[in-house]
């Protein structure tokens, strides 16, 4: 596949991530911080997000598995942290799930929290797969001697 075709594919794919709500404007701001001095900035930041999220999801699973004695303050703290990190990279759908999750923590509703945990896990996996695909496309473009196009989105 020639570079121009890969770049067009990248633009269409990237725009779909925004229109489907996976990403928001924060991701564009993250991309703007990347330059020739730090060409892997976005991949590095998102990789840290993946590591933190997986640890937090494990912690949440454990915290909600405590039959009859769920520490909702601890659950809420984990969800708050996940909401903040997903917000910082622009993972909009993960962040939105965390907002609902926190409301159920306040209500101390274990069943609703368990449903939210499954939803957050699902949205996280979708976001991770979509971002990994985006980064693979970028690697292919760069390996072929191309550059990553800048996209303008209106919100």
C-alpha cells in the first residue's frame, strides 16, 4: 500500500474514533505535545494509561468482590483515578462510564457498581484495541517513509 493511501486510511480511522465517541479533544491536545524531540510521546503516555488502567481494573474487581463488606470509599477512589487518567488521554467513553460508576459508589449500590465495572472493562478494551490499531497504522506510515497527517476536527 502506498503512503498516501495509508495516510488517508489513518485520517478516516482517526476521525471515526472521534465520531464514535472513543476519543475527545484532549487526545488532539496530547498529539500536539508530540514533536521531533519526543516522537513517541503519545504512545508512551497512552501505554502508561494502559498499565495504570489494568491495575485499577484489577483493584476494582478485587474491591467489589468483598462479599458484604465493600469499601465504597476505596472503590470510588479507584474509579476517580481511572476517570482522571482516561480523561487526560481523551478516552471519552471510558471516562463517561466512570462518571456513572462514581454515582453508584455514592449510593453504595453494589449491583450497579458491578454492572458499571463490566461496562468500564468493555469500554477500556475497545479503546485499547482502537488505539493500538491507530498506532500500528502510524508505524506503517512512518516505516514507509511518510509522516502522520494533522487532522482538524470541530467539536
